[in-house]
C-alpha cells in the first residue's frame, strides 16, 4: 500500500469518527450515519489496497 493511500484512508476514517461524534453530540442521526459510512468506506479502501499489495508480492 502506498504511503499516500494509507494517509488518505486514515484521514477519511478519522474524519468519519469526528463526524459520527458530532452527530451523536448534537443528536443528528443523519450526520452520525454519514460518519459511520465514511469510516466503512475508508476501511474498505484500506482492505482493497492490502489485497493489491498481496498480489504484487
């Protein structure tokens, strides 16, 4: 996995956690759900990058 991809995925996951926390604190279910979705996307991207790396070796 490229370092840039790893940083991007981590940043997206962190932003999702923040968004989820803000949604929970403000009782905004839509924002909370968006945060969870962002985290899931970041996890899937990271898993895809790991699979690509495994086949490169």
